[in-house]
């Protein structure tokens, strides 16, 4: 459980790039000592404001993250970006190469950008990206932007991890993403209709507003902003809306409640992970294999052997 | 743990529709007694051949399932279809209305069709659909078809649950589904290029074949079949390819290995579920809430309290 000596905590807290990079690598690869590190930096977290950016592929999420980062830098704030690529769990290769276009922001010392690709399951990736956000938080970044493609579960995880969630759509976001949109509609604190100079923009705007009209209202009314991120149009409005939402959360107990939920989720995940690891220690794996033979012969059922295995594990 | 008295096992094993329907409802709603039922029918399972059909939205998966069901019926086989709708976990509404078009098959007594929509998480839905497949298996269906949209995790679950996995693409399956395709490429036992009379079909065929050329070969070479399912073209070829794959699996120990993996996965899920339920009993939930207060005050960390909670749970 010792922490990897390559990460110098003092330097990390001072925001030094190499230390941040090493710490995130530790977390991403789940290397020996990563949990110890997360434990040691925990007291330094909770100061960043966390922005989630999600939506269907090809909507310009990276460009918006880029523009926002630049805007915050102009305000004198430091920024960290975690870009989550939900690529194939099989191939391991990143499909989204958007990040290479962000060079001007990457050269800025006040911005730290990290792409994380899926090597295992998407669920695991979300956990790691949240831990990477903790590293950036502890390293003193005022703003942490978490960006992910909204497919299946990943956008829900991002929404859970962010203080403000921005969903980016484009006028073409039509049929093929219907299935995603339903979920995206519920998690957005506001929408950005990017590439809004394209055909069908007004119609898309209208239909989003119509759907929003049916949404339950908890004191905050989600809005739709137009943007042409590639030209920088709309960035200031997006940043202003994020500030507005932040103030809304801070006025009530919204922010505190979100963070508490996040911590609770974290504890539940840690418990599930540890129970799994503890449970499937060698002896029990051997037992499983032997018991599966009896199930294959129809002499037992999965339900019986799950219970038998558990009986030897719990107290009382 | 008593089974719901509404399900008559004798009638279920005889394939009676009302009993099948009640049993699946029990499982879908995780009602009292559902696990007892699954345990009781387990010895009758393992006889159906399970076909998974997945792919991007709008590819015609339901039509293909429909056509296949009709084809198998003509061979004198009975068929069950589980259609999994990975709709928003928030709205609870089904987005895919394809099923209503399947009336001619639905009127056939030898075919049982059930749609399952997501009420909780996608993961939970996969589990329930596999359990529903067990019900159909025990009810004597020769063929069980499991159909789901390939987004995120659901297509992997289906592939794990099926003996043969068919991935349905269309010529237009382009940019927006790149992220999915990478995963889909790996799980397909073969591909169907549906709507192959559309523009770009030959190009799409070529690019799928090119990607397949890079795939690892385990003795089985995945193929691409053309189809126009709405007109019934290609159904026989699809059925023949499924039979070919089944024979390939049965010749070696492929089928046995797949089923063993499936059972192991089931046991692991059951263990994880039970541990979670047992763990978060009332006292521990109360402890969690109190401990979260200390974390919010930065006097403890999620890592510490996860360990504290676990310490009181495990034996030795």
C-alpha cells in the first residue's frame, strides 16, 4: 500500500506538471500505491469547480472544452481537462483524435490536459476519470473539465461527477442518437447547440426547448445556448451560464448535496471493489471451479453455489 | 423466498403462454419469489440454442429476428424472442416501437415475444434478459433470440449470453457509430449488412471485410452476409450461417466452454448482488451517513470509511 515514490506530493500540490502526470498515470493503471496516493491527497480536494461536457460523437465537445479553458485562463484561473474516450474495450485504441488539435491550449502552462482511453470496462474508466479529477483538484486547478462521449452509461457517470453538466448537441443530432438523447435530456444543466450556423439549427433548437418544457423544474431552468465553437462564438455565454448555475447551487445547498452524493457513491464503489477482491481470493476461486462442474452436470444451480460460497465469507 | 403461486411450473414446462408471461414478469420486476423460480427451473435449461442480435439503432434487427423466427417455425422449431430496449434509465419509456410490426409472428402460437425496457441500469436489464431467456429455455423453446441495440455495454452482455452473435449493420452505419463498431467487430460471429440495396453497400461490405482481416482467428472465420430483411432476402443464408457456427461450436468444446463461462458469470453476479444487499443492511447505512459527515468535514476519507465499514463485515 505504499505510495509510488515517483510522485512528489509537495510538487503535486504546487501544480507541477510532471507530478500531476505521474499521479494520473498511477491512478489510470491502478498501479500499486494509487489508492494510498488518493487517500493522501484527499484533504486537498473539493476546491475545484467541476464541469462535465457530454453529448453524441462529433458535436464539438473538445473544441468547446478548449475554448472554455482558454476563456478561464484569460480570467486568471487554472484549468485541468480530463477527456474520456469510451473506445472499444477490446482493441484498446483511441478512436477520438480530437485532442491533437488542442495544441495552443496545451502549450499553456496553466492548463493540464489528459486523455483517458478505455482498457477495461466503461465503468472502470469513469471511476478513474473521477480519480484523475481529484488529482487535478489537489494540484490546485480552479476548474476541472471532464469530457466524454455520451454512449450508454458514461454520460450518467460524468453527470454524477460534475457540478455543472453541459450537453452539446448539433443540428444533425437526429435519429441515430434518439436513444441517447432521452438520457441526455435529463442530465443537462443546460444545452449547447453547437455548429448552429448549419441547416436545421432553428428547428433543432425548437425541439430541444419543447422537450425541456416537459422537464421537472427544481428551481433551475435548463436553457439552450447557440454556439459555433470552432470560431469561438458562444464561449462567453457558455461560461456565463456555468457561473449562473454555480451561483444557483451555492445559494441553496445544491453543491453540498451533490458533493455528498459523490462521496457516498465513491464509498459504495470502494466497498464493492474490495468485497469483490476479498471474496475471490484463491481458495474461493478454486471452490468456484469445482462447484461449476456440478452445475454443468445439472446437479446444482448457480443460486445454490453462490449462497454456499457466501456462507463461508460473512460474519455472523 | 417462496415462489409466486401464479406460476404453474407444469404449465410453464409445457410452454403455456400465460405461465411464460407471468414467469418473465416475475423476473423482470424482481418480485418476491423470482429467484426461487429461477432455481426451480434451472434443471430444465441448457437445451435452447441462444442467438444474439445486436448493432446500431435503425439497422433492422427486429425485422431480422422476425424473419428468423418465421424461418425456424417453418422448420418445426419453437422460438422465443427477448427484445431489450436500452431506453433512458430516467424516463422509463420505450423508444423503440419496432415490436408492433411483428404481428404475424406474434399470432403464431409457437413464438413467444417479450420486450424488456430499462427501468434501472443497463446492467440490470442484461441480467434480467438472460433470466428471461432461461424461462423460455425451460419452457421448451428450441431457439431463443436475444435482441438489443449495441450501445455501450449492452452488446457485450448479449454476446456473453448468446451461443451465436449476429451483428447487423447498414450501409449508412458510418461516422456516428464508429465508437460502437469497434466493439461490435470483436463480438460478431458474423455480420449481416442489411438494407444492402442502398447506396454505399459495396463500400460498406469492403470496409467490414478489411477490418475483419485484422481479427484474430480461432478456427472460425467471421463472414459478412448481405440482406434486405424487410423483403425477406437473406433470411435463409443467415439461418444457414447460424447452423454452421453452431456445428463449429459443437465439434470442439466451444459450446460447453461458452456455457460454463456464462454460468461462472452468473455466479459472480449473484455473489456481488447478495454481498451488496447483505452489506448495506440498515445499521451499515446509518453508519455510512454518520461517517459521510466526517468526510464532508475533511476529517476522514472515503478510503478510510470504506475500510472501517468492511472490517465489521468479513469473517476472520
